[in-house]
């Protein structure tokens, strides 16, 4: 049974995320009015899940397909198709002018980066694959799931801009792992922001994902409009979202590009 949260899935588009993780210290909107949390982590995550999936429709699903429009910092638009099959298959396909451009694929413990322009397939490093898998494991919004992924989670309240939020600071098990901060709306109980922090330095934010708007798709509250800020800035908008789309594990394998062999010169 899958507990998937689309807003977190959108931030895992492999190459962009890696570039952002290599960025230096950047400036992000400051927090204010810090105070202790008035509820426990377990209660907060329970309310978050109820807000996102009140009818348990998404929680019972075993697959989804989502279509997004990605807009880069120069205003150029591309289409991205995200496919997910529980428990551990993911395929994101980027289209440019209706032609496949790049793909990131996960299938269990294996993963690949596909360049359709260069007609090449590159296996993902174990570090990259595990990092990408970590973000998708965060979809299971339970204190037990968070406890398996992070050594410690601090919960508090603060204010960013005009919004009061709960703040979850997730500390990794090792100093060489990336940290994760999530901000959940105090009144809506929906995720509003997520920040990735540098290994060993929770104060150095590398990338921030801001959820501007939610929309109801098939009974599920899906983050419809998202902005990413950091060394690279872009945004995405969900235009289609379908649950329980028939798929199989073999749909999450890289393409086999035929080799092009130049004709030998005719010596006759």
C-alpha cells in the first residue's frame, strides 16, 4: 500500500536537484516568531495525511501518472511526465518540442539517467540513486517512516512571510548526508515549503521548494503550482494527475539504443 505525496515527488527531478545541491550558500526568506510546537510530531503527520488524502484514496493507490509543465528561469517551457509504481519504481521523462529529451529511472536498487538526444544510458551512482530514493521514501508521512530516515527530528513553530507554520528539522544519521527541513501550514496542515541543507551544516540551505497552490485531483489535494529557488530557479504546474494507471515493473527499464555503424567503403 502506497502513501505518496506528490509535492515531494516533484522536487526529485534528478539532474536539477544535483546541480542545486552543489550550490554555495544562498539567501532564502527568513523565519521569525519561533516558539514550541503545540502538538506532537505523530499528531502533526496524522493531520497532514488527513488534509492531503481525506478519503484515503491516494493511500490505497498503487500507481500514478502526473503531467507537469516546467518553466525555467528564462521562461522556456517543457513537459514532464512522472510515473510511479509502488513500491520503488519511478520514471520522469522530460519532453522538449514534443520529443523525449531526458529521463531519470529508478527500478528497485537500480537506476539510470537517459539522454535521448545523445542516445545514451548512464547507470546512476549508488549515492545518487539512494539520495533520490530517500526523497521518495519521505512520501510515507508517519513518525515511524521519518524515524527510519533520520536520526532526530525537531518540531517547532515559526512564521515565514505572512504564514504561520510548523517546522520539522530532520537531522541525518551521518554528517556526510543532506539534511531536510519541512514547513507545514499551521491552519491547513498541508506542506508549504521544503528545504535541503548541506551535509554537516543545517544552516546552509541549498534549495527550497515553495508550494504556491493546491488543487483537488481525484479526491486528493495535489500541489498544483510549485517554485524552486536556489542556484537554479524554475517552477512547475500540474495539469493532469491519474491514479491506479496500469503499469508493470518492465515499464521502468532504460531504452536500448541501436548502435549506428558507418558503412564500410566499397573497395571494389
